[in-house]
C-alpha cells in the first residue's frame, strides 16, 4: 500500500498518540504470570502487541476487552502451559526477546519464530546470558529464530551477577524475567541505563527489586499480583509531531497523555536544544509519569547527540535525521550502532532515502553527520517494511518540493495504526 504526501504550511490541533508499545508488552507479560486480574488501560492496539497477546494465549492466558480496557486473567508464576504450536512473534523483537526470558524457567519446551524481518535479527545477545543462568536454547545458525527454549523441568535456573555489554531494555527485561524463576539473586550491572519500564512496573506487580545507579537485582522468591496499569502515550510516536512542528513554521500542536519517563524523553530534550519550543504538564506520577505537551515551531539549529543520550531516544533517530536536514549547522549522531539491527538497518535506510530526496548525509558505523538546511525533493520512498522509516519520511514529505510517495505504509500498523488519519487532521495534506 502507498501514500502520497504533499508539502504543508500548517500543523495545528490536538494529537492523540497510541499507548506506549514498551509498556503495553510488559503489562501483558507481567499480568500473565501474576495471580489475579490485571487491567491495562489505553493499551496499544497494534500488530506487535497482538503478537504478544497471541503468544500468551497459546500459553494458556485468557485476555479479553479492548484497547481502552484490556483484562488479563493471570495464571500465576507457575501456571503457564506448553503451547500446542510454534509461537509466532510476528515482527516483534520485544515479544521474542522477553518471552525467551520468561520461557527459560518453565517446565516445558517452546519454539519461537517470526516474520522474514524478525528471523534476521540477532537473538544470541539474549540467549547467551540466559545460558549462564542454566537455560538451554537451540538457535538457527547459532544466533537467529526459529529458536527453541528447552524445558527446565528438573533443574531451576541460577541467579547470576552479569555485566550488560549493550544498553538494551529487551535484554535487561529478559534477564529480569528469568530472574523471577532463578534460585537466589540475579544482578545486572554495566549498561543498565536503557528505558526503565520494567524496573518501574515489576515492583508495582509485587516483585522484589533492588535498584541503584550501578546495579539492578531481583529475587527469585517473589510472586506477582495483578495490578491496574494506565499505559501512557508513546513518546516515540509523539516524536513525529514534535519534529513536524519544528519543520513547519507557525506550528502549534498539543499532544495529550504522553509518557514523560526520563528514560524516554531524550528526543524531547534534543528537540528543545535544536530550537523547538516544548512545554510539559505532568498529570500522573506513578508508576509511569504521564503528561501533556504543547509544541510550537522555532528556529532550528544543528546539535551533537552523544552516545550516552542514545538509549533514551533510540527509536527516534530516523525522525531526528529528517529534522537535521532543515536545521542550520551540523547535526552529528554517535553511539547508535543498535540501529543496524532493528526492523531494517536504519542508518542505511535513512541515508538511502535522504539521498533519494536530494540530501547529503555522511554515515558512520554508529551514526551520521548532516549539515543543513538542505532542500528536499519529493520522490518514491522505500520503507523496507519498517514503520519508523515510513512515518519519518512521511513527515519529510511535508517540507519536500513536489509529491512524496511512501511505499509499504502498512508497516505503521506495528506501532501507530491511525498515523495517517492524525497526519491528515493536523496538516490537511491527506
């Protein structure tokens, strides 16, 4: 499916962004192994979250309701059942990696697979440390799905003290889930500064976590209890409207009920640094801070994004690149090598599409350099079935000369199903 985008001279109105994908996955999984009922309010209604729900149902979990109010009837920590078929994680790396940790301590074996994109993404980064805890895996070619998690029926996992080598919330959460089933304490050190939804939510369900700036520890003794979770609006989805407001002069847009979690606001901080005016109002504090944004255009200037800033804005780097093309001066990003193993190699797909639009970009192994402002020319955009690429270059089309054709827009169903409806309402270009 294709969309045709034309330049717009306005961005005004209220943008409702969908529920946060990371929190939605975790609310479902933690609720599944809790005792009693978990209610998730404002759950993301998207392909990735459906993958998690379908896998949990195959493990015996009853899930009902709709996105406004989803009810998970938890089976307790040891109540999951062996699936009859292979668990299909679709396009969702979060589903697969978190389930690897969850299944590692079960008394049955299960096989996980995914679509053509997911089976090319590395899984040894999760299987490796889980193996140190005593888990057993069979991976395709030693690193990929389809993969099998083997039964631990006769031997418990063992808690470990592990130094995380990459700042990955998926790896971190997988190990903490396995830690719930391990004897003793599981302690994580090193690159623990990625998004912290797991650390906020697990104690809300009753887990015993000890958190310091240097480490996160979880006890394998705790049982979880059902909870009510209000899922905040996804800041990675809000980033498209923040960037659009920066690109289109005289913009004024309100974005409601967005996550203000400090581990997710990196793009907002960089956008402010680049000259976009953002006002925030906090409305909810716990377990996830939520609030409203008012975003207005300003004079854009280039900036440098350091490696320590990347974990809090990893999904927003493609739209940052688009923003950088219209900023005065140089924007340089380093420390984003994780982008090369996302739904696509996002550094290369961003570069390829910006060059197709007539822009100049220098790429590095871990980032890129863009000097602006540059004129963009509408053209055909290849999304490589990557939702972030589709949405980022739809925003680029708002300031390009001529018409921009976005190919493969079905991919937005992964995280923001009504993206194009909101785009049309705010800009009038669709």
